[in-house]
């Protein structure tokens, strides 16, 4: 592989996510040279995460000569909030935060929630876009617990480890079950299968 052929750009301003995938590239022996790129992307308000990721990917067209990808995620409280905040997750986190979210569901006994992550890739060798999705199902904790992770992690109890919030898990434990972890694995499998 020539130097420029094995270069891949992750377009994100989120250093936490960049380090997560950098770590996985090295653990999984992915031979691509990963670089962070901070160029401005356009984020639309759509009804699903894949649409947001797809629009964001297309908004980069012509600005990077090579293979590049973006990642978008959302938190959905299916019961009792019918999927809210979903595509509004970052706005809700910035405005009412976890405390406000817990107040919204205070009167409800049963909760169901999930995270979704979509990686949207422009793969130059095929001149084509690809999408990789990951999802994790869980419940909402009655209290804010744990100091790890970010965003809604302190209120999310994954069904596979129902006694711990995401924020109480180590980064490795979270990545092994999380929406983004699952999407990363599919993405890495694709890269390995399509490496020259
Ligand atoms: P973004 O698309 O990654 O910016 O995610 C939108 C919002 O969803 C973020 O601002 C976070 O509040 C939330 N979010 C995304 N991924 C996670 C996660 O792994 N844990 C907790 N919150 C997350």
C-alpha cells in the first residue's frame, strides 16, 4: 500500500472518540494510518441518526482527498418518552442534563432506553459510502452514578450489566458492549476485508 492509500481521516472535534478508535486500530492491527480532521461539517436535525451521519458525510465532499468517516450517536428513552431525546441528545445534555432527564421520568416505574451509533464512511477505493451501526439496550437509573465516560453514561444501565451504569464501567468494559464499540468492530472488519 502506498503512503497516501493507507491514510484514513476521522472527521470529528471529539478527542475522546478519536482516542477510542486509535486504541482499537492498534489493538486490532489495522494497517491504516488514522488522522483526526477538524473541518467543519453540517449537522442537520433529522429524525434518525443515520440520516444525520449521511448528510454530515456528504457535507465534507471535495474537502478531503482520500478516505474519511464521521460518527454520530444518540440516546433514546423509548419508555416513557417515545424515543426522546434521540437526535436532540446533545442539545438536551447541554440544556437540562441528566438531572433534568431524571425529572422527566420521575413518575414512571418502568423505563426502556437505548443508544445508537452510526459510522458513515466514504471509501475512496470504491468511490462509495458505507454505514456501520451499533445499538445497546438498557434502562434508566433512578440516580446519577459513576464518574467515567461522558453524556448520559451516569444514568444508563445496560441490560447486559444491569447493576452498573455506563459511567461505573472502565473504558474497556464500556467499549466491549457499547453502541459505538459495536459499530467500531463492524467498521474495522470492513477495513480489514477491503485492505489491499
Ligand atoms: P454525538 O453524535 O456523539 O455528538 O452524540 C450526541 C449526544 O449523545 C452527546 O452529546 C451525548 O450527550 C450523547 N452520547 C453519545 N454517545 C454517548 C455515550 O457513549 N455515552 C453517553 N452519552 C452519549
